[in-house]
C-alpha cells in the first residue's frame, strides 16, 4: 500500500536533495533566507485555505493512507506546503540567476504602468468571480476557491515585481513549467492510488490527462507561479538595493531593518530611479563581454551583487588600460593618464590610510564636467560606475594600477623575474586585492571580516593576481608585440637581448624569433605563474564560504589558457578556450575541486 508519506519519501524529498546538491555553490545566505521566508508565508497563507476546502468536502484522504491530521489537514499535507515551495525555489534558482538584475528594470513609465495595472485589473475580477462561484457542493467550488485564494496575493506581488517578471519571462516560465509537470505527474499517480480523492461534485470533471482534473493541474501551475513570482519579488528588491546603494544603503542581514528596506525596494518603481546608473552598468557589461570572454563566463558563478561590482571594477581597469594602450598620441596618452590619476585622488581624498575603507555609501562631489570634455562616453560611464562603489574599496591598489600604466607609458623593459612580478603586482595583483574587498562587502554576511587572516589573504590575493597576469603575458607575446610594440619577457631570458628587443618592440615581428623560442619563453613564464598560483590558492579557505567555489572556478577557467598554449604544436597567436571547455572547467572546479576549500 502506497501512503502519503511514501509520496514524500520517494517522489518529492529525493528531488529536493538532488536540487540542493546542484544548487549548493549558489546557495548563499540571502537565497536561504528567501526560500525560508517564502516557505513560511506559503505555510501560513495556505493552511486556512486547505482546511476550508477539506471541511467543505472538496478533498478527502483515506485514514489508512495518512499519518494523522491537524485540524482537517493531514500532516503530510502540511509537509507538502514546505516541500513544494523549497523544490520549486531551488529549481527556479537554477533558471533565473544568470542575468544581472538591473538589466531587467523597466524605465519606460507608460509601458511600466500598463504591465502593472492591466493584469491587476484581471486579477481583481478573478478574485470576485472566484468568490461568487466558490459555492460548497457545486461543480465550480474547487475552481472558485483557487481563484479567490491566488488572485489577491498575485496582485500584491505583481504590483512591485510584475515588470521585472515580464523582463525575465522565459527563464521564469521554465522555472514554473518543469516543477508543474513533475508535480502533476506525482499528483496523477497519487490519485490513481487513492492517496487522496477529489470530490467529483465540487469540480468541473474536465481532465487534462487520465485521472488528472483540470483544477489540480491549474492549482500546481498557479501555486508554482506564485512561488517563482515571490522569488522574483525578492530578486527585484535585491537588484534595486545593489544597484542604487546610495538610496538603499543597508547591506543584507536577517533583521527588521533590512526587511523594511527590502519592502521599500519592492514597491519602488524603477522609472522613478536615475536611469543613468543602469546605463553605466550596461556599458561596463558590454566592455567585459568584448574584452574578456573568460571573465564574462566566470562572472556568472558569483551571486548577483558580487558579480555586479566585479563587472564595474574590471571594466574600469579595462577602460583605463585601453586609454593608455589605444591612444597613439603620446601627449593625449599622458593627459588621459593624469585625468585618471586625478580621478583616483578625488575618489579617495578623505582616506586616512592606504587601506582605509568605508561601510556606508556616500555622495561624492566630483566635478564631472572636466572629465566629460576629455573622455569618451564609454570612459565616462566606467568612471561614474566606479565612483558609486568606491566607498568600500581601498586607495592603495588603484595607485598601484596607475604605477603599472606609468610603466607602459614610459616603455620600461622587464629585466628579470623580479621586474615581471612587480609589473604583474601593479596591473593585476592590485585588482586581485580589490576583488577581495568586493567579496567581503557584498557577501551575505554583514559581520564577515578577515580579522587575523587579513594580511595573509590580501597578500595571497596579490599573488593570485600575479599568477593570472603571468598567464596573460605568456599567452600574448605575439599580440603585445604586433599591436603595441611591447615586450614583457624578462631580458635575462633572452639569448641576444638587444636584437630580440629590436624585433619585438621596434620591428614588431615576433614570429621571426621562431615558435621554439616563443614557446620556451612562454613556458618559463607559465612555470612562474604556476608557482604563484600554488602558493596562493589555499587563501580561498579564508574567503566567505559562498565565494570560495566561484573564485576557484574563475581562476581555473582563466588558467585553462595554459593547457591551450602548451598543447599547441606551435606558439598560438592568442590561445583561447572554447565555451564548452570553460563550462567543463567551471563545473569541475565548482562542484569537485572546491570541496577542499569551502567545506
């Protein structure tokens, strides 16, 4: 005999276990909070409704198939309120987490209002109709109960997040459809086994499949829709908070202060917020999409807030680097460098020390006009975006980044490995340290601090940045020579320093050195990169738990270029990994390799 508890033990709980394992790298504190919060609301909201339907003989349960009842509702049914919410929420997490929230904001007031109010009008009508037709003992009873139960709560959620939901309609639809089909199949099996029974007198007796009444299929579709929409409400609110930090300064915490801020972000209409903020972020995303496909792929592994600020940070570094590399006029190059230097000084004018940081957003008095006359629209977007998150970033790494740009402007040669490591520290180690600050601030633990491991973690972040930059240099010997006339190979590696520097920096004909020599230089730099990476990777254990796997996967995806370089019979012009190779590396690092660092 199959009982109600068997349904959970064999059909629902195992699915939750599998989904929990799959979503483990993405289950941060805010996601857990979201699922728990929605589950509690679902339990409280559904309990009286369920009791009402059973009391009016809409459903029945054979006593021998259940453990017992509380009120009129079986214990297993109470379990199902939570189980369905968790199951659908975990599946929805896999479906909807891949886009940056601010890209789903709607700033057009007219379309925003239409999308908000037209569905709400229909839902209001459905509530009234449902109440009228929900007559106990009548064929419309079950359908009417569904309509008056779901419509008001959907109206409330649609008011705040309907536009956001529409922007994500494809992944949200997939998030709803799959668990609906699965639970309908489970329901069909349970009805056949008479684990529960739908009263024929209180339903329309229309079947969408054998033994599956229309009302049951509708119930699972709408209830899963409510769960996904509820998650969307949370995601929209977090997106508003993380995009508009000045207006919503409270970081995530399980507190009434944050919940109040979350509610105000939920009811905030995006069209009332400054659109330039999202416009600048879109420019940043476009920059990294073109400049670094590896970083673009890896960034999706981070939770939305960390991903957003890493994108802003990386795009600023990319834009300022291009300002130096792409400007042929030396005077304009120096002028843009001085502008960038002046901008950094303005950002951090009030810092008491090199690594002094703030915890609350603040408005900066920057005279943007003097930058607008010198910088392109893309460069201005990048500068503005950085200014909004600079309050929690330290000054020193940016000064080191400027030192790296100065190195390139002066055309300094790399004489030995010490020079190579110093240059890598300037242009990439500094970024590694800044990434740690992003993860510390944006992680979902408001109280997380590195404390006694601070110096160690920052040191290793610099070292990891060095490792990735060395891989970059090993890959780009030909590109750096042909496009920029630069050489980052230590001159102590060279057989004939003067001749090879002339070929690489003046003639810009790196291929004339031959593949054997190019691969030899590349291999020596890679060995140095491997040393730096091996010495720094253990520091991942000291980072917030929810970031460890993502950091490891990010570095491994980028370091996958090493195998692409070494496996090539000749030295490749610009080694790269296929999209699928990146995905395979990311999955292995995220689920297997990361266990030793995050458990």
